[in-house]
C-alpha cells in the first residue's frame, strides 16, 4: 500500500488539472487551429492503411507529392500512438496517448529520481508534480504539439542514464533503451537534442566525481554504444533522411531579454503578448506560458540552501536559460550550438524552457530536502502537510493561467468539403479550405485526395501537377503519348499495372524516391523531371512498383543526377 499512495497522489493532481478543460475530450472531431491537424493526419493515415488496405505501408501519397513514413520523425510509425489508432479513432488515440505517457512518465520519473538522488517520497512527489504539472506540457497539448509531449520522459532518461554509469544494472539499461525508443518513435527531436546537451555536461560531472573515473567513462561509452546499436533500425534511417533531405525552419530572429523570463515562467498570467486574441498573435509567442507559477518564484531564495553537490546543476540551469534567450550576442551559446548539425535544426529557442523547468525543479526540491534534514522529526509531518498544501495551490494557479483561451484554440466543426474522388487512389488537387493554421491535411486524407500544401519543413518537397492544371495528364500516364492509365491494384506504397506498351515511360504523379523498385520485371524506376517513372524497356503482362525501406538507403549513396532517367537509360531516350 505504501507504494500505491504516491501514485494515487499523482492521479489526484492530474484529475485536478484536467478538470478545467473538458472541451478537449468531449468530441471525436475536435480539431485545433494549430498542429492538431498535422499529427491527427499522420496517425489517421496509419489507421487508414491498416483498416482499409490491411497493410503496413511505408509511403504516404496524400501530402506534398508523397513522402516516406518510417524515416519521417513526424509520422509516429511504430509508436504507442500508432498502436492505439488501430483500436480508437485517431484523435482519441492522440489524446489517450497523452494521458498514457503522462502516467507512464510519472512512474518512471518517480522511480528514477529516488534511485539517483536517494531522496524521500515527499521530495520525489514534489519534483514530479513541479515538472509534470508545469504549463509547458499543457500548453503544448493545447496547441497540438504532440511531438513535444514526450519531454515528460526527460528526467527519467537522464536520471536512469546517470545511475547506470555509476552502477551496473541491466534492468535500468533496458529502461533507458525503452524511453529512447519512445522518443524516437514519436518524433521527439527537440527532447532528444536537449537530453544530449544535458547528458554531455551531467555525465562529464558524474565521471569527474566518480571514485573510479576510468571505469565510469568506459561504462558511459558502453551504454551510449548499446543504445545506438539497439535502436539503429530507427535512428539511422531517420538521421540519414533528415540530414540528406534537409530541414527548413523559419529562424527565430527575435532574442528574448532578461525581463521576459518572469512572465514566461512565473507570471500571474501568460506572456504579455498572450493578452490579445490568439488569432492575432505570431506563432512564436505560443511557445510562452505560465510554466512554473507564482509559488516557485517566491521560493527562489531557497536556492541558497542548495547542497554543494548540486552547484553544478545550478550552473547548468544558468547556461540553459542563456540558450533559451537566443542569439543575444556573437558569443551566446545559441550561436555556438547552431554550428553543430543536430542543433542547427532547432526552431524556437524558447523550447529550451523544457530543460529550464527540469533543472529548476530539480534544484528547488533538493533545497527542500536540505531544509527537511534540519527540522526535528516531530515537526516534519507538519512541514510535509504544508508542502502538499502549497503544491495544491500551485497546481490550481498554473492550471487557471494556462486554460484561458481554449475556446479560441479548438474548432469543433471543420468546414464541409465538396470534393469527391471516385477513384481508389488519391487525385492531386492544389488545396482545400482552411479552418486554422495549416489545417487542410486531415480533410484531404478523408476525401481521398492528395494536396500540394507542405508543412513538413522538408526542403525536398516537390509540387506535382494538380487536376485543374493544363499539364495534368492523370495520376498515372504514359510519355510521350500522354495516355492516361489506371492501376489494376493500388495501395499507398505499391502500384500494379496490366500490360503496358514497350517504348513508353510510365509516369506517376508522385515525387521520385529510390525506395520504389519494380519487383516483377527487368524494368527499373528513375526520376523523370522529378516524377517517379519507369521506362518500359521490356514487354510484360504485369508491372508492380513497390516501396521498400531497404532500397530507400540508395537515396544516400547516389546523387540526384545519377538517378535521372536520361542518365540511367540513355539508349532508351535516344530511341523515343
């Protein structure tokens, strides 16, 4: 029973926090102005693939002329969220995964904090609640930023990792690998980059103060290599895809000032710019919210009670705040990090507030631990009750300040769409009506159409011809005859055709990707002006084109010029 009580306490605070926004859970069609549409689209495609086609497709043809799924960090293929979409509607799966991850992370954070810091249950509960009930996660949830919710696991990953370089424990290493897989499968790139940064310093500190630094360093290398090897099936294709294709982000050109820190973390309301309607705000200001609240602000003087062991954590907190401020000068950490490949893709520096909340909460509760050690045993129960009361008031305050504009964020009734596609495969159109910020993708998928709008921030996107274009010859056509053809069988990642005339080029209205191969003839795929194409060099009664994850690695071993049809088949093109 003693082990159940802390969990019941966390459940109580979670219910208390959720009580203020039933709107989030009242509809299966709840769509948001911000990124709910983006992530609902990805999991809806996975659901559609399994239920409609009975397959596990690796190519999504509905958006931006198609893109690979396994390599794309946004797609959530292989994640818990993906598994939930098989059982529940996509939006319910996303919201349920938030609840699942919140509870699962709470258990991991509770266990790992006690394991590494050797603290009492009260101190551990304070840390878990300060961190998980911060405005950071609920602001991200409201905005539909479902690739940042997994930041809930940041403390557990760090504490488990630091513990394993101190002690030999196979079970803890297994937990480290499991959490890393959750982050990778859910596309939590921001969390991964921040964990890498924090572990670089914290592991160095741990090794330096170890009784046997050499042994600790060797254990550190073994764990890192083990995690990378075990999860290589996921991170290698993702890493190669992102770094080959490139990511384009609107740069954060407006650094913060010191005066911005108070309203972001401790303000009695949200950031001053959130006092106006959300529809009139710039995107970047949605990154701000009442992340910590007033009570932690009043408790800042307690940081003077920090144990010497945690001075380094306080210093790292200062550096992280400096990163969050952005490029304040030529020598600012943000400017230096931009020189590293993985950190050059960071989009909005205020997202480093995740690490600030973690480090501040860690430092603060360890100060409470120091004070409790000074108090006589007979008074500790009174102090504990006072701390829990403060935690209760703190939760009410942060909840109130972060649920002001829910009625402006969520759109219950998306606009009706009159486009009807009678074909089994999607027809490419330019766009469909918008009901928020880039909220077109889900509607297109449900209407079985493909749109050219691209919000993946990938620089390799390719705008193919739409049905209203003068140069549109169909989703599948022959060149140079321009005869439209139809597949005998179609799935999102495979197309089967009947007999095709020799001497023609089969052109598919999707971007070329070397992961596509012809599986049953000697014909080969190539790039025809950026389109996926197959020169019909030999006669066959059937031609099947299929996407393969293994073949997609050809993308990183060949340049674009060598993939062009005219380069691969010069004699064929001379003949036509």
